[in-house]
C-alpha cells in the first residue's frame, strides 16, 4: 500500500472511531460519497489499521465491577475506563453520595485533593444540610492534600456542606501529647461526629508511603517484619488485610471500631496503585464502595485468581 493511501485510511479511521463523526459527516469533510467512506473503513479494518475487539463479559467494565463486588463483598464498584478520566469520575461518584449524606468524613492525600478540585459548583449547595469533617489530624508536610481541614473547607465551598475541623496533629510523638489532644473539646466533638458518620471517602494507599507518616518512630521495624503492604488513612495492613499495630503509635485518626460502623466507605484506588496494596486494603473489609481504573481492576482480579 502506498504511503498516501495509508495516511488517508488512518485519517478516515480517526474521524470515525476517535472523533465519532458519522459516515455522512466524513463524506462532506473529504468531499467523497458516503459509500466510499464505508468502503474505505472496511479496507482499514481488513488492512489491520483498525482492530475491533469484543470483550468477554468478565473483561467488560460491568463484569470487572461485579467480580470485585463478589470477591470483596462490596456494595458498589465504579470502574473508570481511563486514568485520565479518573478524578473527574471519582468526583461524580462522590457527588452521588453527598445527596444522601448527613455527616461526611474526609481522608487525605494527593488524590482526595484532586477529586475535590474536580467537583463542580453544583446546585446541591442550595439544599445541602450535611457536615464534613476530617478523619485524621494534620500532617507536617507542606502539600495541602495532607491538611484535611483545608480539604474540608474546599469541599464545603463546592457543595454547601458545613465544615468542621480537627485541631490536632496527625502524629503526636508521645502518649502524653496524644492524651492532651484527645481530651480537648474539639476532639470530643469530632469523635461524636465520627460516631454518627454515614459516609467517608479515603484513598487505598500502600507501604512504604510518600510522604512517610513517621512510620519509623511509630512502628519501629514492625511494618517491614510483618510485611505491611496496604494503608487506609495511616493504618497499615498485611496482604491478608490484617492490621499491624505499633507499640509507639499515637496517631490521631478515626478509630477502626468506628470506621467499620460507617454505612458508606468509599475507597479510591489511584491509577498508579500497587496491586497487592489494593488487595490488602480490600481484604481488611472496611471499604464498601470502590472507584478504580479498568487496568487496576483487571490487575487485582488476575492477582487474586493466580494466588
């Protein structure tokens, strides 16, 4: 095939399959007949320029979603086709929960920050009567994603939810400091919000972490010795979903006994996630709803089947 003809077939194929132009529209653009467009598209498929793949049910996004729901006892699973659309799709999922949430708990991290940024200014603001508050204290790192009070403010501005704040560091260095913060009226008020919380959103993270969350001081070598792979907030789990506790861990975050009582815990799986870390977090049983890319969903199910 001559180069000129190849370029023409690629151009027509892109118009039809990527830009969703109709055959009639392509005919007008290229000043040829519609039957000619149909013939050229058929030739593009015959020459291998266009390849049409029909997925099995298990490989489809619906099949992947149902496979993950069955395997990890999830209520819902939203599979996102591409990494590029991930944060926007996750924001849409979050909005669907806000309409029925009275108390929303916010996790932290780069991806939670991006999801809040992707939220539109919606008319839910006119009828929103919910409260949003952090699930964990503030880290010392400069990235705003690890300042949950700022995330709560941003979400409040987008949705009309009332922001309430946890005035505490995430990682006090001594038991005495932890007790000091946990005996404040502010902490006791947030604790009451955690008890009444109906919805929470958090990232399924991995170990080791970036930023590190002071794991050496909190856990010593335990996380390595007990083979930590996944994390929720700043709790760590082995690949079977078992929690790993630290002897000097004085973190201020929602207790797991309260997290397990929340009706809708939305787990966010970033596109760059480690497969074993995702499995670890899902095995823990705290996540009830999942947002995950198509590729990550396939990797998780393949890993489970191979074990």
